[in-house]
């Protein structure tokens, strides 16, 4: 399996592949890599960005998008999460495409699970040497800290301070990256980072709440939404509570859409599980979702609720797919 760091170095040298296969459930690494690809494509290139989730979007539409071309031969960046969710002959058609990709396209496949063993995953792994997007070992966090520090033009702290920065933000790479982002905002350019500044700007895990999650989701911040949701799931917030709060969240936004943001809309759906801070910002959030988006999300939530109550499911995977689907136009 290939190192994501070595692949990023290749991209920095303008050395692109037509297909990337990311395997591992660290969504920060997945998104970091995808953003790197997007930023590295020359701005003068016309590029169409498409996002699909296997098992949610129609398999036929996904395959058609891979092969579709236009008279201008514009480049496409196609992101396909969970290729294992493809159905029927589309699985074989994906393998055919992988062996003869269209040179104008860049296809990024992301598969969270390492452990799945079936024909499609095994064949993809043999055709495409996967890039690991598993959360790195703690010892590798030092390497990532140096990468993030360099990308934000900060002065490198000494080794002891670097160890402290990593130790205080070692829950995952997202929290480490967030701490370094805060330092880049709060520390004067060119100034050496002090130990106190590291402590003051480190990510406060105890402060993460459902408000933080819904505020990020309402603002359509995909990265924050994913990582706040994981932290909350790991700290005894149930998937069922998320579903109930999402239902209130979208129903209230639907009333706002129906009554065009008037005072009547704010009082039409008074009792909810949402706290006052979320309620106070719901009109702001509603501006980021169309009526069609809201109705589709409510239907998806209904299916999730039935699935949770009638069959076994992976909570993290279920919630992740819902968040990606809801915010996939970003």
C-alpha cells in the first residue's frame, strides 16, 4: 500500500495519475488528499467536479458519468465513495474503466473499510496499488505536524514544543491541523511559537458539543461536520439521537422555506430537540439548503430510521454517508 505523503509529494511536482484509490476511514486524510488534487489542477483548465456514493446514487449514472465526454474535452474530477456499493454489471464496468481510463479524467475512489474481502475490492487492490488513508500511528503525527506547519508558513518550533503540540492534539489529524490553523491566525508572522501559545491554541476536546456539530453542518462545512460527528459518536451520542435532531433541523428549515423566513415560520415548529443556539441560527442555515435538498434529506432520514430499527448497521458509516450526501454539492 502506498504512502499518502509520497503521493502528495508527486502531486506537488505536478505528477498526476488518472486514478487514485484511497483505502482507510480517516476522512480528514481523504479530504486533505482530494483538496490537494483540486488545488493542484491548473486554474486555466476547465474542470467539472462530480461526487457519487456507491449504494446511494444509481450505479448506471455513475458509470455513464465516467465515460461521458463533451465536444470541448473538459477535464473531470470524479469522486466515488464506497465503490463496493455499485450493483450488478456496473461493478464489472468500473473494473473495465480502471484498466482503460479516459485520460482527461481524474477518478478518486475512497473505500473506508480495510477488512472487506470480495472480488471487486480484491481486483481493485490488484489493479490499483491503494493509498493508505488509515489514521497514522502516533509516531507519524510529528511528520504531519511539520507538513501542516510548513503549509501555514509558521516558524518551526523546537523538538520539545513540537512534541507538546502533537501530544495535546493527538485525538486525530483533524484536531492537530485545526490547532495549527489557529496558531497561524493568532501568532505574528515570523515569530517563534511559544509553549503558552501552543497550549492556548490547542483543540479543546471537552468543548465539542452537538451545537458545534449542527453549526458546522448548517454552514455546510463538510470536514468539521465529519469530525465532530465522529467525536460525538465515540462519546455516547447515539445515532438515533442524531436522526431525531436532524429530523427537527430539516423540518424547521422546511417551514422557513414554506413561509419564506417570516416570523410565522419561526413559530410554526416550536418544540424541537435542538438547543436554543441552533434554533437562533436556523434561518441562517436554511439559506444554504434548497427546498429540494431539505425534502431529499428528510426522505433519507426516514430510510435510516427504518434501517436502524429493523436491521444491524454501522453507525459511523451510516452517519458519514448521510453527511456526505447532504453536503456533497460542496
